[in-house]
C-alpha cells in the first residue's frame, strides 16, 4: 500500500469536496468514504455529511460511509448526527434505510457496533450513536436467515 498516494488522493478529494458544484461535493464524499480510516479524511467527511448547500451531498456521503459496514464509517456518521439539524438527520436516516434494509445480518452488526459506541469517551460520538441506533432500530430488513 502506498500511503503517499493515498494521502494525495484524500487531499484531492478534500479539495473536490469544497467545490461550488453539489455534484462534485457528492462525488467527493462518496469516494472519500473509501479512505475514512485515514485521519486526514475525517474532517472533510464530517463537513460533507453536514453539507450546508445540498442534502444530496449529505445522503451520498452518509451512504458511502455506511456501506463500509464498519465502525469507522458508523463513527463518522454518528459524529455528524450529533450535530445534524432535522433536515440533515432525515437524509442520513434515508441513507441508513437504503443501506440496511436488505440483509438482517448487516443491520444486526451495525446495531451491535452502535451499542459499543454508546460508551465512547467522545460525547459527540456517544450522542450520535444513540441517534444512529434509534434510526437503525426502525429498519425492517427484507432478507432474514431462514
């Protein structure tokens, strides 16, 4: 793995995420989600989940983070939810439904990770994890084990 190239990509996507064009910001957020484990990606991702100019950017970025199906992505979404207004929270919830309404195993794992985050030392993560857990608890997945 070439960490120098990965950092360069994160910087470039961060720059794209500051574009005046909502389509650029949405693409940047979705793509940057693939690098969410890198410290340099966290702040740009939080900014894009809470994009003040277009909620499509919010939805697309949140969806990319949630599709990671890991604690890193869920933590960033939870952090954003802690500060989200009702409009942003609605679009984050839409992304939650889009991602977790198919397989019950994915939903169960996300709920488990959120329960872990409820005890996070970072109050923002803990508060957001509660909101995310509540959102996940409303989802009815289509496919359950037989």
